[in-house]
């Protein structure tokens, strides 16, 4: 008889992505690595179906610092997370995150003021 696995598919996937993102952040030099520690991450398709890597920052200053290093970030995304075609740096202030949590618990809808950001396309040769 085969024993039942200790992880279900969802927890295994979460563990995998958490480890992957930790390694991704650790692969940068100290200043960028420290900035990325303040961020959240996500992967989602664009309306056209292109895989987008989201870096969600808590402030405009953090977003600007990451934008200044976007070439390095895209290079690391291509190395650690293949087949991503664009990277987005988004700003979601902590207050908006709290509002989002409250709203989703009540109505399951995004609030009107949720995030802003910029999308950076990757070179075709890099994916």
C-alpha cells in the first residue's frame, strides 16, 4: 500500500514558489536584495496571455530604486523564472493592502484605488 503524501499539490506548489522567490532575491547584490525583501511577488498572465512577473512594492521610492536596476532584474528573472515575457513593478501602499483585505472579506471585489505600476518587456532572445 502506498502511503499518503504529507503535502497536497497546493502546499507543494506554494513551498516551491516560496523557495524559488527566496533564491531569486538572494541572487542580487546587497542593495537590490534588501529592497526586494520589502516586496511581494506574483506571476499572472496579461490580457494577451503573456506571463508577467509582478514585483509589488510598498512605496514609490522602492519602485524607483528597482526601476533604476530593471536590466539586472530582468536578467535574473530570465535566469530564475523562465518563459516570463514581461516584468511589472507595481506600487501598493500598505494602507491599500489593508483596504484590499477588508474589501475582499466583505465583497470579493478589488477596491477602485488598488495599485499603479509600469510593465517592462523582456527581449525576445532572453525567453
